[in-house]
C-alpha cells in the first residue's frame, strides 16, 4: 500500500499498518502515529510529536525529520534502518534490536540509544549526546562525531573506528571494547572496565584509563594525559610522552618521557609493572594531594 502526501493528526492514525510505503507525509500533534507497524518504509516525511515508532518490526526510514517534540521516537522496535535523517528530539532509540543508523545528524541526543542490542552507526553526528548508548551491547561504530559526556556507559562488545569522541567519562563500566584510528578527549576515560583496546588513537584524558582490567594501547598518542593507569593492568605501546602515571597495578608500559611517575609502594607492587620509557623526569611516592 502506498500512502503519500498526507497530513495526520490525533492519536495512532496509522496504528498497526503493515506492508506499506509512506512518503512525503507529516505526522502532526498526536502520540504514537505508527505504533505496532510492520514491514513499512518511511521517506521524505516529518514527525512532529511524541512516540512515532514504538513496538514496530522491519522498518526503513530515509530523508525524514524528527522535530524536537517527537521525543522518545523509536522504542521497543526491531530491525530498523535510519538513513540520511535529521533528529532534533532526545531520548530516541530505547530497547531496540538491530538498529542501523547512517548519514544522520542528532542535534539533541540526550539519553539516546539506551539498552539496545545490535546497534550500527555509520557516519553519524551527535550533539548534546550525554549518556549515549548506555547499557547497550554488540555495537559497531564508524565515523561517529560525538559531543556529549558519559558515552557508552555499561556497554559490551563495542567496536569503534575513525571517530571523534568529545566525551567525559566515556566507556565506563564496559566489557570488550576496541577503538581504532580515533580521537578521544575527556576526563576519566574508561574507568571500572574490562578488556579495553585502543589502536592508533590519540587520547587526551585527565586521570584517564584507571581501574581497568586488561587495558591495551597499541601505537597510540597520549596528549595532556595525567595520572594515567591508576590500578589498571596495562599493556601499552605509546608513540608519545606521558605527562604522569599513577599506581599501575601490573603489565608493561612503553613510551617516550614520563613527566612524573608516582608509585605508592603501600598500594601497588612496583615489580609487577615494567616501564620502558626513554626517560622519567620525576619520581614520587605520593601524589600531590597527599603530600
């Protein structure tokens, strides 16, 4: 069925629609216009109000806009592709399975992509993206440009490539994360996580990469990175200097100059971490705040 050039108002105007192409339509005031739909294609349309795609299956959306009040737009929906869309509404994509989003801009992405599984992002721009993808799993990301704090908290099985992440507290409480050829800037990167690998990345992080079990950095650069690796087990091959290192728990650190190496012998066993630095400018047995 083809539905084209129409404006819909009121509650659930196309509830339960299936096997349909929806083109050049405007969904005005009224909640849940496409609730419980299956096998639908939406193109060149506008959602202006809340909850447009809930409990849907097998959905393709292209060249479509979510206005600011089209909040909580896609929840409990499986097998959805989003291409070349513009999304101004927060709290989008919750508890979805197999959501693929490409060539799309989120301008107000607070609390977006929570508790999803099978999430794929390709060439996506996110602004205001606090807590992006919290507690989601099986995530593949390519060319994500993110500005928003606390990204990927509680996630598992994550692969990120060629991305720019401006995010305080990214990758907290995570398992099995691999980040390649990306730029990451933000305090407290990766705390309380397990199996984090960064390859060919540039990282800027105050007190970054602490409390991590099995942290790997391969051919990475650390800029403006202080008090790194506290209580982390590390295997690091770093193509730069490090401003300061604090209390790594075990492993190997290869790098240029370490500005300050701080080891509290009553907290960690120094012999469990091998350090191969070109030089260490200063060594301390207590961080500054305890002196």
